C-alpha cells in the first residue's frame, strides 16, 4: 500500500503490503489490555491492532473477534502465546472466525505455522534473539518480531537490547523484521528503521490509552513511571519486566538469597498479571510495562497515539536530514 505522500521510512511497504495497512505500526497483543476495542481503534487509525488472547479462553476470544469485526472493516490480528495449554483451541478459534493475521509467541514457530498457513493465515512469530529469528524464517513465517528485553511483560533470558537485536536479526533473515521493546515515541520508530526494521510493534504506549482494557490504576502507574520505574525479575521461571512495587521487592529479596524455582512459583501465585493490569492492584499485582514508560505522560485515544507516532517519526527524520546538511 505505497503512499507517496508519506516520507521515509513509511515508504517501505513490506509490512504495510503484508498486512494491508497504512502505517507499519503494530499494537502488541498484550494480556489484559488488548481487547477488541483497542485492536479496532488502532486498525481504524491505519495501524495493525492485535487482540491479546493470552488472557482469554477460546469462547471469550471468539466474542472479541466478533466485536472487533463489528467495530472495524480494516485488518486486525490475534496474538497467541504458545505456552497456553489450550493454544490449539485458540488457533482453531481464529481460523474458524476468519482471522487472517496471527502473531505467535512463547514457543516454537514450527508448532502451528504450517497449519495456519494452510488456512490462508499470515503468520508472525516473536523472538528475543537473532538466532531464533532464523528458525522463524525456516518455519515459514511471513515476518518476525525481534523484541528486546526493554519490553514489558515476558522476555528472553539472554537480555538482548532492542538496539543490538534488531540489526542482527535484519542481517540474519530475508523476511521483514518488526522491532519491539521499549518503543514509545516516534524518534524510536525512526531509529528502528535505521537499524533495519520494516515496522515496529508497540505495547505499553497503547496499553495506556482510552480503549485499553487495563485498569485506570495501571494506566496511571505507567504515566507516573520514570526511566527507572521498571524491574526485571523471575529469570528462573519466566523473565518479566514490570513496574516495581511491594510484590516485586519480595521477589527481588527471594532471588537475591537464591530461592528455588518452586519457591518463586509459590511467590508468583496465580493470576498475578490480572491482578496488576486488569484489577489495578499496584502493590501486589504484576504490573507489566516496558522501559519506554518514562516517555508516556498521558492516556489519550489510541488513534491519537498512532497519529502522534507518525508525526514524531516524520519530525525525527526531518531533523536528522537538517543535521546531515549542516
């Protein structure tokens, strides 16, 4: 979908053509935050919105898909974490309801990609390393998300930063690379393209929007966060980035004394993410957010966020051009 009225980097059409969208900006499929309303709002604004199925049973996912279709005629997709015990049912749900874009994560790209491709689905897989991006390409995926450990939520144990990961992934594969991890401003979008990305995936910035299903307390915590607000814990059971609170302090203490995997699982308990993101418990919940939180200072409609990202990216490119001519 080439649009010559748009400046570089938005004339790179590998991602816009792949998904049938105007801007190569993807709203991440975040648990407890990315439902039908958010995905549709981003889709209507020209980006790609994703429904996050990680916090949904198949019947609830079906309802969100139907709702999104009632809110937008533009393409949207679904993110499916493959570690879910019912991942096969979630995959079948998206196929049965005619979803044509699926992002998979937290597992092997080989598991469902052939089946999804047989049903005409465009498949993208999220990885934390350039090495794994090669396996994604070999599995037949149409694109790969290279996500640095600045990202909120679950991350790779190797802790590779976005600025180091994206160019290595871009060199490693021929399929389009989508940069992710800590991106919340157009200056970072412009930088991602310079690093070799063909698009960006953005989570926390879209989690702090009107249409996000996250609790208002969560959104306020993101707005009030600074560059040091997030911590990275739970390496033994599933590394995750979140805003520091009383619970994360207990996790830090446990890890410092060498707590076992079993002890950490007990400390994590059940539905800790729901408690923090959806219920708004800022003391005892897992308040997942990326390091880009320090760049977020408001809770606007998602369409305003997307338009702002485009404007900021264009401004960053113009400023860089002026600097080169000096």
